[in-house]
């Protein structure tokens, strides 16, 4: 029997996921109040309530700010026992609230965290899932060509992993932007970009070990180095927003404030 899936949100990610589900043989129905295009083969409805009629799975591919609205807008038509999967990037507390709301209405819930950009991968985008419906979601989506890994049966665990990773990935992006703005101002943009590409290409677990293990013993020197870097950025006309924060963090760092796990000391 064909699986009927309702999707809330036909933005960049939602439309690609819907497209791939249709290609894999699913009966896809969707709702999106915005004036976005509808992928070929997707049955689009004027209301969320209409979209979920008969659906065994509902996938909300919305912004976190819309997550509560998405799950509430079709309560009256969701069938008991259906699986509600929230794919928004949101804190664990919100995912737990959504889980509680779903449970009270007899729904299984999956907290789904997309761990890479959807363009280029679509439904096959690596994802984590947690919550009472995580295994069910993974079995369904992986059967259609997905790449879902179950973390636990506790809603919010998948979201927590994604946001912890975001601190590093998005933080690194911010550092790169500030660094390369300064390099451009100094006339060294090409050289530094190539140099950093080499660092990233050769990076491995040993680099992480060196960065962490050397910090407690050398935090003061590194903080002073970052203060000098902040001075350079100001002289170049670049606001050292992230550089100054790093300097303050290093000033306040000692062994007791390091992560529980650190490798044996060595200077980087």
C-alpha cells in the first residue's frame, strides 16, 4: 500500500524532500501558505487540515518559530497513531514540548535534525532522529532512500547534537569571515585563503588534540596574542568582534574550565 505523507513547508528543504518522496513512490500531500512553487507530483492543499487527511506521517519542514503553529494547525484532522516528525532547527526544550503535545493526542513524535545542507542531497541528507517515533521515522525514510540515524527515544537529543555541532560549524564560519575581511584589508586575502585551505585539508584528530591540550598551560600567552590581533584588526578598519571574545575566553581559561575530556598536554 502506498504511504501517504503530509509535508508542512515547501521551501528549499521541504520542496526537495517532497520531490524525492514522490520519486520514491510516496503519496505526498503538502501545505505552505507562502507563494512557493509546488514540486511535480505533490498534491498541494489550501489548508493544513486538508493536507493531513489520511496521512500516516506528517513532516514539518518549517522554521523553529513556526514549529508550534505547524503542529497545532491540523489537530482536528490528524489521525490517532500517526507519526509527526519535526525537522526544524530548534532547542531541545521546544522539541520536548512538541513531543508532549503529540503524545497527548495519541501521535508518535520524531525530533529530526538535518546534519547537512539539503540542496544536492534531498531526502538522502544525513539526519539524526530521536523521540518515541524515531525508529519508525528512520525505517520509513531510509526505505525511501534516506540516511537517518536514530540517536535515542528521547525527543530533543537529536536537536541537541545538531546545535552543539552548530556552535563549531557556524562559529568557524564567523571566524573565517572576520579573518578574511581583515586579510582583504591588509592585502593578504589570497595568501591567507590558500593558507587556511591547507590547514583545513590537513586537519585531523591530532590537530584537535593539540589545540585542546596546549590551552590550559598557554592560555595567557594565547590571550595576549589575540589581543594583539584585535589591535591589528582595528588598525585595518575591521571590527574584531569574535577576536575580542576569544581573547577574553582564553584569559578566563584554566584546567578547571576545560572540557572534561582533553588529551595529554602538548603545545600546538
